[in-house]
C-alpha cells in the first residue's frame, strides 16, 4: 500500500465502470444505485436476521443471492453490500493463504470506498479545497454521506496520486491500542517486537489519543506533535462510537504540508519521546515509590487470546454455521 501511495488504479477503474453502468451523475451514491449495481451483476439482495455471527455478508453464488444482516443502520448498508460485491467484481476465489485473504479484504474495502467516494468527484472536491487551503475530512464526509472513517481512509487513496501529499492514517481504540494504520509520510508507528502495528500501544501524547480527553468529543480536533525522530506532524482526529467502545480516526501530514488544511491555526501542541518509555509509559518516581510495594493488579486477559478462531477456508469464519445458514435459506426459498 505504501509503495503505491495507497492508490489502486485497477480498482478505481472497476469502480468507475460500475458507476457508469448505473448512470451515476455526481453527488452522494444512493442506496438505490448500489442495488442497481448488484442487479447489473445478476445478484439480488436479501436482508435476514439470522446471518451467521462470524460474517458481515454471505454470497450464494449458486442462487445468485447476497445475504446481509438486518441490524445494519440503513444508511451504512451501502458499504457492506459493496464489500460483498467486490468479491465478484475482483473475481476473488477461496484464499489459499492468509496473505491472500488479507489482500482480498484490502481490495473489498478499497472498492467500497472507490464507489462511495468516486475518484473524479472526490478529487475535484479535494483539489478545490486545496486551492482554498481548506482540505477537511469533515467536508469530504459530508459531500458523499459516508462515515468519517471511510472519508479519512479514502483521502489516503487520493492524497498522494492526485494532491501530491504524503499522509498517515490511524484508527485507535480508546484503550490506546492501534487498530489500523497506514503511512507514506515517514511517521513512526508503534509496533511490537515482531514489527506488528495492530495491537501496539499508541503514545499518549499523539493526537489519536489526546482527542479522547477533549470535552467535546464530536468536533474535529487538531494538534501539532513534535516527535523525537521524524520532526513535527499536524493531525486531525475524530472520535466515533462502535460496539466495542469509542475509537479515534486520525489523518496527519508532515509540518510542511499543513498549509493546505483547515485547522492549521490550532494552538494545540504536544511532544512525544516514544518509544522512550519515560515519555508516557512509566509512572512518575513519586507514584512508583508510594505504590509499588502495595499495588497488586490482576491483568485482564485479552479476549482475542481466549477466543480461538474457527479454522478453515476463511480465517475467523465458522464454516459449519455458514453452510447450515445457506442450506436453510435455500430450502425456504423453494
Ligand atoms: Zn509517548
């Protein structure tokens, strides 16, 4: 993703063809247009309340049906449908390795973003904003009626190729855990001993974490952060709620590029010395002296370690449950 500037020309062109086939003429992409795309591909959509727990959608290629859960908020049903359709458009077959499984997920997410924030329309809006020095993730989100996370992620697809900007993106859980990350601007993400980014703890002084302590969580938050290794970055961050709690989504750029963004006049500044543990990991000497002899915490075992993932063709998906589900629906439909 970094080598390509997070831009996939072949998926952009697939998205463009899908939209052209249903007569997209600009603005937000409606749920109706998405249904029309499914129809063009020969599939019908079925909302059911017994979708297997381990899935977001299930495609029945035999009967040309796409099953989706009914608990989705209607506005956001577009992205899951598109992710499901992506497997058809990108001709995904059963993944033969975990790497291929991940690549298919990246492509499915990319295609969903590329359809909901079409390249030409989104780039025009961003270039116009750049001219005014008012690039804003909120404006992008509002223009296409998508989530902040989708807008921010889509921005990273277009920023380097079309706006000549190197950027970074992160999604961080309120506990401080890094969930998703992308960069081509040299920012140094935290990682574990094996180099994994996901699950690493993000510096408490970074925008992605300071945003949680703001009194108004649902307004944009801007901050400059001096890092010990890579100079100064400016980031904008926003908190969104999910089932698993709150998480922040952040987009940032090196200091030189901030002139193109709304929020550059922010007075908020912070410094990070991580990975030096004296930055934000180690308790103060005073508190350590006071509490070290008498504190005895019991660690909470991460639930991800307890939940043994079902194994099989699709990691994390229970094939037993999925096949039973398809069998039942096929029987009901004849
Ligand atoms: Zn730190």
